[in-house]
C-alpha cells in the first residue's frame, strides 16, 4: 500500500462537502496550535523573568534575640516575578531546590 500524501488525499477528493470538512478540521487544528503556542510563550515569559533572592527576615516578635540584634532569620530564598503587571513573590526556603517553575 502506498502512503498517501496530504496533497494526494486532497487532489483525489472530489466531494466538496468532504473538502469543506477537511478545511474546517485543518482550521480548527491551526487555532488549537496557535492557542497552545500563546500559552507556552506566556509561561516562558514568566519563567524568564523570575529572580531569586536570598533574604534575611524579621519575625516581628519583640522578644526575639535574632531580630533585636539586627541579624534576623535566614537567610531564605524568595522568588520574585511579574504577573499581569504586578510583582509577586513566593517563599522558597533555606535551599534553592524543588522549584516548580
Ligand atoms: Zn525573629
């Protein structure tokens, strides 16, 4: 059996209704792929703009010796990124691992 190319299939199809069906199917496929591409691009942009920062934090407790002498806690890693025009952050932990982005 000869494997038909896309052009063979289209050329041999004389039924307009079937051809319209093919056209609709192809257009649907194109739209789906375009949507996926846009989604991927957005994800990639978010990933690209993430900055990781090592920071010391203050717990705010008046009795805390670490905070009162100025050293604070940590340092801990934080991720910063921009999403929908807003800066967002997420606490990661002492080690920069198990990153989900
Ligand atoms: Zn503290």
